[in-house]
C-alpha cells in the first residue's frame, strides 16, 4: 500500500499527516520538534511511504536534513504557488498537513529548491554581511541628517566611513549633545565596517567562484562579493529553464495581470529571492556610474520615464546577461546586451 506524508511545521511543534491512495487518513498527530520523536512516528510507514512534504517555512533546514539523512524522500513545498482548498468553513494545521500529502499523491505539488546543505552556512554568512551593511547605511543616513540640519552642509558616506580621519567631530564641535550623537554614530559605523570586512575576508577564503560563474566578474558593476552572492543565491543554474524564470526569481519582472490590453490586477511582486534582487540592484547602480554603455542605456530610459524605471530596467538587463553567462560559462559581451 502506498502512503503519502505531509508535515505542517511551526517554530516549536509540527503536525504530521499521512494518507493512503484513497485519501484515508492513517496518521494525524501533533508532534514536538524533536528528531527522535518524528523518526519514531514515521518508522512504521517507512516501507510504504512514497514521499513526505515539508512546507518551506523559515525553519525547514533541520527537518529536511533529518529526513533526507534517514533515507526518506523529501519534497519541499513552495507555499507561494500552492492553491489553498476552498469551501471549508474551518481549516487548521491538520488540514494543512493532509493538503500537502494530497497534492503529492496527485502529482501536482509545487516544489521549492532544496539548497545543498554544505553551501548553506557560507550563503547565510553572506546574508549576514548584507544585514550589517543595511544597519550601517541606516546609521550613515541618520548621521547625514543630523549634520545637514545643524550645520547646513552634507557629508558623503565615504567620508563618514573613513578610518584614517574623523570628519564628523569638527563639524559638531562645541555642541555637546550633538557631538555625543556624532561620536556614538561614528564608533558604531566603524565597528560595523570592521565586521563587514571580517565577513568578506572569511567568505573569500572559504569559497571561490566556480567555473560556470567566473564570467560574472567580467560584468560591469559586479565584483567578488556580488559575484559570490549571485552564485550562492542562484544555486544550480540548471533549475531555471529559461532566462525569464531566472529574472522573475530575481524580482526583476513586473507582476501584472493583463486581459484585452487592460490591467486586471497584480501578483506578488516580492515572490522570488530578495538577496538576488538586492545584488542586481547594486550591480545596476555601480554599472550606471562606471560603465559607459550601461550609463547611456540608463540615461535613455530615464529621459523617457524616470530614474526608478531606468534603474529597474538596467538591473533586469544585467540579470538576463548573468543567466546566460552562468548557463553557458562565457564572459560578458556588451554588444549582445545593449545592441
């Protein structure tokens, strides 16, 4: 007898549902998030279990790894693509678990990508770097606001981040409260800068761009850190059948529903990988500044619409170029991108 399992996972417990080919519910239990308890409950179904579905929640790593290491066939459900059941007045964790098993039984389960366990730690370390960068940027913006309001001048972010010279203290000298605010902000910004450099050094020592991804550094606006971010967040490029799927995953494709040339609504614009969205946004800004052809494309778009549309269009262009570079293992060719 073939059976199918679904697990509705939460932060401190999970609900296990197992059904057979006739959708008869054989097991329905709420379990603690304990590996030994879960494995003991599944053991009696091991021989007949065709697969078990875990929803892609914030904490799926440990459970998916546990099941795979113990020989179970695991499917990671993509919650953004799952159509919810309709017509019920009540639903709960039990219904969610059996719905996952039901979709697996019918062969219509939208699946997510199970990222390789060995690459997750360094990928998450790079994500932590991004978090630190955002914190530092918020402090820089706040400090620039203080200086602008009280001194009538603007101090660039690069000068604020300098270790060799303190450009802030002289501007706020003689104003005790403002001086303390500037001092605390500067010390925190310097601390974050050191931690960011520490993370960058460790990441570059532990992982190198693999052969299919080497061409990323030939693109305008992409250096070592952005190249590693794109490689680690992309994973296996083969999982994207077309360049459109990859650009959509990078959140660089507009989400509009059109019928008879009229807009009927929009989808989830945040569906995709926010870290890749950030990486190509950063690449677009750097390319606009330092690459002549990218700047010409940006200016032409901005003249027709506005700077945000132009920035998004350039980021979209770069994401498409990156796809072909990674898929084909080639270098960047500006004549193909901006022809």
